[in-house]
C-alpha cells in the first residue's frame, strides 16, 4: 500500500489471503486511511512557476501597502465565447420534490455551434469597454492592437481620473504578448500588471465576470448572433 497507493482492497486481499472486512477495518480504523480521488488542476506547476506566482503576488501586496488604492487603477480584460444555446447547470435544473418522488432525469445537451466572441475590460467600478468580434475574424495581434487603442480612448472618456496612470491586466495569450502589442503599450505609456504563466486563478474575467454573464444566458435559444449580443448587453 505504501509503494502503490492505487491498489484496491480486492487486489490486496487476493494477494495476502486476509479477510476482506478485516483488512478494510485495519485500513480505516487502525491506519486511519481513506481512498481519495485526485483533484483535477489545469496544469501541475513546476517549482519555478510556483515561485514566480508567489513573487508576483508578494510584489502586488507590497505595492498595495504603499498605494492602497492601486487596484482601482487596474483595468483587466479577456475574451470569451458566448453560445446561441448553452445548457443549464445541474443546479439550475434542480426541482422541488417529496422524498417519495422519483429522481428527475435530464437528457445530456451540448452547446450550439452558433456563437460569438465578446471582449470585455473592466475595473473595480464596472465595465470600461466591451465589443464583439465580427464574424470571420480572429483575435490576433493586429486585431487586439486595435482593441487596445479603442480601450485607451474609452478610458480617457469614462475614467478621466485614471486616464494618465491606469494599468492593464490581461493573460498570456499569444495575441496579448506579441511584440507589436508590447511596442504599442510602451509607446502609449500603458504599464502591464504581470500575469504568471498557467495562473487561471488570477484571471478575474474567468472568475468574476464571464460566469455571471453566461449563467443568465444558459437554457435559452437566441437563434442569431444579433440576439446573443443583445442579451449580453442587458
């Protein structure tokens, strides 16, 4: 068991000849062991990657001690697909029943092929800029550069108090880290908040914004991309 934690009780009982119930009691009552499923994570980080995450977070904590309102100047953004039909979650499909009622069943449904991509930038005060990617286009470095230019002008209009010293935060997608994007940000004097590789827990859009947006859209058929976009803007 120490050498191979994945051995089953049946395999050990067959090999040792012990009683199955007795062996199970030894594991649970005397050795205080239990079988635990592995937790799925996006990626197993190396020691260096974990150290990079820690250093980035400590650097941000240090900045907040010096400038408590620093996060108010951070504008974070990302892209995400929105579907014509996205099935409801298990929680959304729950129903009230008595104990004697049969368990409700729900057929498996898949997302529709009709979809549109939304790009959103926001800060602590709300949405700063949003737009939909036109059909047939992809978010490459050239398109993203135009998005950032529109974002920069929008910040000057709706966030005048931070227009001169706002900080951009986005993930490490290829379109975000291209050389032309880095040159544009340097030219416009827009600092970028570091985002360690493989750090979805630091991507605020994926945790704070897109899930709430898509939750209200689940279970509805919109038919066209125009209707999808109209409901996203509500």
